[in-house]
C-alpha cells in the first residue's frame, strides 16, 4: 500500500510531472484563498495606509505606529475584557455541559425527553429575538448580589449554558458502554468517582469539539456585550472594533491591529484543542 500523501482530488499517488504541477497549483490556490485575507490583515496592521484599496500581501514601509495608536485607544483593555469573558465563560460552559449531558445521557428520570427538547429549542431561536427579553432579565435580576448590567459578569452568565455543547456531550456520552460504568460500581466507585474516572476520560474528543466551538461562540459575541456594556471600559474587542471603525480620527491600520488581536486567540485555541477536536469529529463521523 502506498504511503504517499494523497491530495483531496486523489492525485497525490501519480508521479507524472504534469500531475505534480497541478497539485502544487491547487495547493497554492487553496493557501491563497484561505490564508490571503489573514495575511492582508496582518500586513495592513503594520502599514500606515488609510485606503482599503491599497492593502496588499507584501509589506511596504512597515511601521509600529498603528500599534502605538491602538494602545492609546485602550485596545489592550478591550482584549483583556474579552479574555476574561471567554476564559470564565468557557470554563463554566464546559462544566455545565458535561454535568447536564451526564444526567441526560446516563440517567433515567421523568421529563428527560422534555428537557432535551428544551435544550434543542434554544438552538432554534436567533439572538436578535432574545435580545429584548435578555436585556430585561439582566437589568432586573441581580446575580448573587451583582448587578449584571455594565459588568463582565453580565457577559459571562448568559453563555454558561449552551445547547450545542450539551447536545454534543449528550450524544457522545450515550455511546460510552454501560459495562464500564457497571464495572466501576462493582469496584466500589461512587457517583462522582465513576463520572470523573470512567465517563469523562472517554469523552476527551467531545471536550475538544465543544472547547473549540464554545470558544469561538463566546469570543465572537457582539450583541451580548452591546446589551450589557454601557461604559466603554466594559467593551470587549469585537464591540470595540465597531467603535474604532466609526472613529474618524482612527486610521484603517489601527482597526486592523484590533482585528489581528481578535484573530490570534481563536487560532491559539484551535491549536490547543486541535488533537481532541479532530478526534471528536472523526468519532462522530464513524458513529454516524
């Protein structure tokens, strides 16, 4: 069996020169299409041009002036706010997802089907429909004595439970053999030990999937910070990019600096969860 790398078109095993040329051309085209905009953003962040039509993939007269201006515009504060929201939000979201999925997948109780239906229903409602009710709830109901409006807590609490993560974990936990759980109980393991020592370790691929998608969902939030933040000091980076773009005194390069800072955490998060993420997708494909 050939161990050579196969392209997506199945041309990798052919040693003919013209086939290799086509392969290289297709790979270069794919890189340009997918990496071109990212490279243009990064290059534009180091460029002094204010005209979007003059952006290029080749840096010309690179400068750190845009980064200096971005620091003066509190971009790092907005980045810090985003990191706090996504850090705590993702942590609590994954905790809620695994415990809720354990109950829905491994326990039998009255109303389990209705509970699962309600979880699915939350995925069918656009954020715009929930904007007004959510703003009323956040303004009228304090969370453990904390006013949620104009606070980072107000951006964290609504994302703690996400139907997609619960659904993914539930379907994955359903596939864990019941014999493993029964064997742990025969050995004297309690409920929590069975969960943490038997069930959860087998769901590592699913944790990678909900980690990547959960991070992206929280990091890209725009409507929620728009509802919660009434003071610019509480802005997250996606919301701050809107303000920077509307500021006539700020050039395009400063906006691209903010866009670059907004892109990097998503790339880093994917690289951290990449192995588990790919295993989770592969496991889902095999089960499907």
